[in-house]
C-alpha cells in the first residue's frame, strides 16, 4: 500500500501550527488563558500583530487538522484489514491503548496540553465504526456534528459571562507558570497537576475530536486525498469551498480583531470568549481552506508539498521531540543556564515566532534525511507491532 503524499504533508503542516501555538505561549502556561500566551512586549503593536497572525492562521485550526489526519490514518489502517472487521477492531484498540499510555506519560511529565490522550480516547470510540457502511458513518457524522455545535454554543455563553476585571495581565504573569518555576520539581508538579485538571474537562472537547476523526475516516474511505479526475470535473466542489472559505475568513477576521483589542486592553479573562469563538469559527475557515486545497491538488501535489511529506511519516516522534525541545529550553530553571532569562528568545513574540519556525524546519529536514535512509518512526513501529497486517505496517 503506497503512502498518500498529500496526507503526509498535511500532517507536517498541522504539526507546525501546533508547535507554534504551544511554543508562543509556553512561558506563560498554564496561567494565561490563551495557548498563545501574552504578547511580549505587551504594549508593542508588532508583538500583538504577531500573536494575531498566529491566532488567525494556526490557533483552532492546527490541532483540528491534525485530529482529522489521525482519523484519516485510522481509515487507511482499517483498509488494510479489508473485510476482517473483528481483527481490525482488536488491532486498532491495541494501538490506541498504547497511544493512550504515551499521551499520559507525555502529559504528566512534559506538557500538560498533550493532544495524544484525547486522540487515543476518541480513537477507541471511532475504531469501532471503521468498517460500517458509508451511509451509517454519515449519520454518525451528523449526530456528532450537532452535538459538538451544542457544546460549543454552551461554552460560548459561559465564556461571555466569565470576566474578572481585577485579573489583569500583570496579575496573570505573577501566577505559577512554566516561565517562573524556579526548580525542576516545581515545574513537574505544576505540569502534572494541570494535566490532571485538563482530564476532568476533556468531555467538553472530546465530542469535537470524535467528530474530526470520524470525518478523517470518511475521507480515507472515499480516497479524497488522492488525485481524482472525478473531483477535477466537479464544479460544485470548487465553488462550495470558496463560499465556505470566504464566509469563515470574514468571521475569523472579526474574532481576531476582538481578541487583539482585548489583549491590548490587558483583559485576561475576557480572552476566554474569543478563544472559544475561534474554536468554532476557525473550524469553518479551516474546512473551506482544506477543501480549496484539495480541489486545487486534484491533479497532483506540487514539489514543495512533496518535500514536506517525509515529515508526515514521523508524526509521533516529531510531535514528542519538539515538545521535549520546549521542555528542555523554555523553563526558567533550564533557560537560565543557557542565557540571561530576560533575554530568552521566547520572551519576545517576533523572535519566538522565527525561532520556533526555524526549529520546526530543522526537524522537518532531519525527517527527510531519515526517510531517505529508510528508517521508520520507532514509536509508530511499536504501536503497530504484532497488531497490523503486513501491508498496513509498511504504511503506518
């Protein structure tokens, strides 16, 4: 079974967004509400502009795209079993239990905002549907879509009423965070306790994870990420995605302006509303963008996309490796050993963006070098060991 170049490249791009969002706000996590953290310097329009740009392009879009691609991978693995649904269910269940273990270790010891835990829990649900008829999958997609919208609206109303004017940016900056943890033991304790708190609220966004993974599964079933003459002849595909993209872009612009205005005013808790709004609006914008991209790629992928595809074959080790880089360099107890804390690159938004992008580019280059030598992701190999058929092992 051959790998799909477009799917691998989309994973690499999704990891870029996840890394930028997490890295930009790493020093202020978990005290600051936005994963992006506080613009630094807080009174600089350049810093706020950098945050607004990352907020618009990546926040609320990167992790849904990565979730979608996890569902797509699930569909490809299930395809390797053909008609043996029971064997597929057992193998995929074993795989996601191992992934849950990796996510728990990563969340407790490295980064509380681990996404693998949610992916594993959602995968344990979605893998039971891997061999259902397409009509049944579409019904489930509509159900989980409606359920996710209801939860999003409820969270939006709750966030609108949640605003403590006394909690300014200065107050939030003084709260315990990765950036001001003086000792490694305190950093680990802060991270672990926050991760456990996140598990208690996971039910709020787990339905959306299930929805996105289910959409990825359906995409794999229909082979939508492969060049298709049928899509090339479809006028509806292009025009529909354009309308969705433009509608989402206009609403996204309004949300970004609102976020930047409140950030400039130093209203910390008020940013929760814009974060929740962005999670729904951003998904609409992302759907249109991906749809337009797939319509444009219907005759094949360009050279730059092909160049990114090797990184998508090492999604798991790349995600964990980049997370380890932040854990090793960002906290005060580690960063102060390398350079003066007040001059740390992540303290300046524009420099942080360039530094994080450069680190991702180096990691992608390393993945391309590794791929040319035929080496596989060791964690992916462990996940698929003794559980997947031969064809799927080559493709995982």
